C-alpha cells in the first residue's frame, strides 16, 4: 500500500483497519480514508495527509489524548511546555462530582500554540474534541476571547487551559 492508499494493484484501494498505519485504527480515520479515496478516484493526486487524530479510552473515568504525546513533550523540554492541573474542584467537574479530573496541556514554547492535550475525566472526550479543533485549525489562544460559551462547561474552561 502506498501513500495514496493504493494496493499493489493500482486500481484497488485500501481503507479502514486494513490500512497499515501508525495513527489509531478508528471509525473516523476509516471515514477520512474513504473520503480521501473518493477524491483520489476523481483525480486528486495529493498523498493522504491525516490531521491530528484524537482517541479515547471509554472507561470510567475516560482517558483521552490528542496531538503531541506526553513522552515526546517531556523528551523535548526546550520545545514544549507541559502543564498538568487537577481540575476536580473547578465548577465544570465539581458539579458532576468528577473530583479527580486531571488535564495536561502541551504548548509549543516558540509559538505559544496548543499542540497536545490529555484529559482524565468523566467527559474527557469533550475537552479533547475542542483541543483537536484548536490544534487542527492552528487557532491562537486569542481566538478564545472571541466567543462566549456556557459557564461552567468544558468549553468555558478552554480559556483557562489555553491563554
Ligand atoms: C471492541 C472494539 C471497540 C471499538 N471502539 C471504537 C470506538 O469507540 N471508536 C472508534 O472510533 N473506533 C472503535 N473501534 C475501531 C473501529 O470499529 C474500526 O476502526 C472500524 O470499524 C474500522 O472500519 P472498517 O470498515 O475498516 O472495518 P469494519 O468496521 O470491521 O468492517 C469490515 C466489514 O467487512 C466484513 N467482512 C469481513 N470479511 C468479509 C468478507 N470476506 N466478505 C464480505 N465482508 C467481509 C465484516 O463483517 C465487517 O462488516 C473499535 C473496535 C473494536 C474491535
């Protein structure tokens, strides 16, 4: 299989779990590949280019992650700033008795850009989805000043994590 998801027979494409890939084998990545192959069949010559792929362990609490990993960030402290916060006492988490919630954010020192996040919380996938949007679109922290989310909520906490 090549970077155009073509098998050894050029007119046979591969998508989903059958793809040999380093990113997680998940339903949304399979869908992304399906859309890519549709474009390739219709003449798009670019190789597949995956955006950041979040993933979640749906346990109780959930553990979700996106972007630069903690291992990578800790291995390059000059490049990345890692901030871990116990957020169980914050209204968003305390009101649902998620007192052990914990969030780690990873920012690139040079640009201040959010590049990774890890959440251990009842609703971890919500925060990680917001972080995925920020990372995918390369949004600066200042962009969060331009909207007014419901408070207290996962969305309203973004400004505390990324400012
Ligand atoms: C237990 C479990 C939990 C998961 N949870 C999540 C999750 O929460 N979120 C998430 O994003 N991903 C999850 N995944 C991963 C996700 O299910 C897969 O990445 C996704 O389904 C891959 O899609 P696919 O089309 O490649 O394969 P599949 O969805 O497996 O589809 C392949 C289809 O081909 C059929 N098939 C097989 N052989 C033949 C044959 N010879 N002839 C005809 N048909 C055949 C199969 O019956 C099946 O219907 C989970 C996977 C597992 C196993």
